[in-house]
C-alpha cells in the first residue's frame, strides 16, 4: 500500500481555552479529492491550516507524504513548497504584477532562473485562462480572476497536493463557476486535493470522499453522493437540510 | 420677533470677521512700518547674504537632514525588526533604546555626543562637532521612526505573510519581498513628516559650533544678525526653511490623498 498524501491522527487544536479540533483522524490518498464541509466554526479551516502548519497543532500527528511535519527537525519550508494553498481572500501580493506573484517563490524557494520561472508562470496562467493578464496588478482583476491567479501561483511550484480554504466563498456568484472549472480540471489531471467548501455541487461531482465536520470532530465521511443524498448522522442531516 | 436661524448665523459670522478686521487694523495702524522694514526686510543686508545663504547654508541644512534621515531610517529598520523579534532579549533592548531616545530632548543628545562623548572616549567624530551632532540626530530620529516602521509592518495583513509562508518562502524572503515593500508604502506619509521635523532639528546643530564651511541656515542667520545688527538675515533664512518644508508637507498631503483612494 502506498503512503497516503496526508495522514492526520489524534489531532487536537486549541486557541486558548477554546478547543477547535477535538481529535481528528483522517487520510487523503494520493490523487484523491477530499471535500470538507460543515457549519462555520466547525474547525474545517483550522484542520486545513494545520496540514501545512499555518496553525500549530496542540497535539496529535500529521504526516505529509510520510513526513512528520510536527517534527522540530523537519524543513518546514521545503514541505510547504510541495503543498499548494489557496485562500478564501486570495492573498495575492498587491505590489507585484500577476507575473511577479507567480515568479517570486519560484525564484526564492525553487531557485529557478528568471527565464525558467517566467516560462512556468506563463504555462500556469494559460492553464487558468489568464494568459493575457500577466502584466496586470491584482487590484485590476475581478475576484474570480484573482483567485485563478492564486491557484496558478500555487501550481507554479509544482506541488504534489493542493489545499483549498473556501476558495469561492468571497466571490460574487457569477464568478464562482470559472474558479470551480479550474479546480475541476486540476482534479481530472489527478492532483491530490483537500477542499474546504460550501459548494455541494462541486463536492458531489468532483469529490472522491466527503468529510462532514461539526464542533471539532468528523461526524461522518464517505462517498459524496451517498453522504449528500442519504446522510446517516442526525447532525449531517440537519446541516444538509439547511444548505441544500 | 425671533430671528430666523440663517439670519442669526450670518450675524454671528459677521461679528467674528469684525474682530479679525479690528485686529488687523490695529496691527496695520499701530506698527511702525519703517522700523519693521529696516529691521526685517532690509534689502541691502539681504543682498549681502547672497549667494552664501543658498550655496553654503541651505546646502548644508539639506545635507545634514538627508544624512540624519538616511542613517535614522536604516537604524530604525533594525530596531523595528528587533521589536518584532521572537527573542525576548532583542525586544527588550529595542524597547529600552526607543524609550530612552524618545524621552530626551534632541539638543541634550547633540551636546552630549558632540562635547561629552569625544572627551570621555578619546574619540574624534568624523566631521567634528557637526558630525557628532548628526550622529545624535540619527540616534534620536531612529527611535521615532522605529515605532512608525513597526506599526507599518504590523499593518500588512496577516494573509500576506501566510501566503508567502504557504509557498515555502523563508522568514527572511517573506519579510524582504512581501512584507517590507507593503509596509514602506504605508509609512511613507509619517516618514515624510519625520523628514520635515529633521529639517528643523538640524538647526540645533548650531549650538555645538561649526566651522565656516559647515554653517547651516540657523547659524548663518545668527551670524548675520550679529554682523549686521539687524534681524533681516533671520527672516531670510526663515523663508528658505519654508521653501524646503512646505513642498515636503504638500507631498505628504498628496500621498495621503492617494493612499485614501487606493484603500477604497
């Protein structure tokens, strides 16, 4: 059996007195798309942010491609460069052009030459359908375009997996489709993806596995079609009846 | 019959302007304009100041300001980063430094640096007393600018740092390529204010003595006052200070307006 891309066991996370994650165990296999849903405050974003240690776990273990990322000896920057992350608020660098956003980490982390970085950047911009916007600044782009640039930025480091933290929640409804289309293409290419989302349609259609979280625990998980159409747990039923 | 509200307001404004007119008349009629002209605006004295007032005095004032500002900002950056360091020792050190130099009058620091320190440490400051005074201005202005820079760094949204980290960028490159460029944009208006304050603070250097080629605007004006027994040189240098500082403060206003627009 191959090593899972992400393996989380016994994960707890507290902010002061407030326990946000109360013992999480789960796995993402290589090439799998896992969607995480749940009410706000359920801890799903915190879980995602623990996977590249933007949040420090209080206890428990996280392995990324078999590497214990909580080991104090681990080269965290190297691990992070293999995990692409896309944020709800895009977080593009506003003082850099689109091309600059895509090149800076390639140059500083991967130590690529300028021409190589630009070539990779252009390839990824074309992939997200924004090849002609490379000289634009983030403020000149729509939210949907910014998020696609953010995806291209993460892809430019050739990551082994991608984390999406509510990638469409800050977008106007008419712009959501373009971003989801890019994510769908990525999934079809076999990218390992962990997606915190409220897009049930996307989860049903693209997800290999669906995780429902509530109050810091995984309440239910399984095949997205099964979970969404016939939820077993009462809390899942209650949540889905509100959002569907 | 009660007056309408707009009528009342007009009357009130009229009265306020009336006070102004009376005060202006009192000055105009009461002053001895001939004496004012001779003592403040004596054209012969002004002609005698030319061109040294620009080629020596104004040039030196600008030079001292630029040196103090450049040195101050470099030191301020180090202090700001120390203040944000995860190491407690560095934070304390920076805090002590900042509180110390913000709590002292610049003039005291200048005198100690120019006249006390060379004696105590057998040290020849480059540029003599003026050089030592500029170092003092660097020490004092860096304490103010460090706090400004720290606030600017902290004003950069957390998501920016997280995005850089998630791309695997080291703390150093995150700071240099992502955080600092945005922080500096935020602090340009307050730093320009600090620049204007420094323009005026260089006048304190006159206190520790200057060689002929080192005179700044203030000591130039003072020497003129003594030489010609007339205050016209001081009026002249005051005008030169304004020519330097008013464009700078207009620049601040412009930058602030532009930032307001960008924030929207």
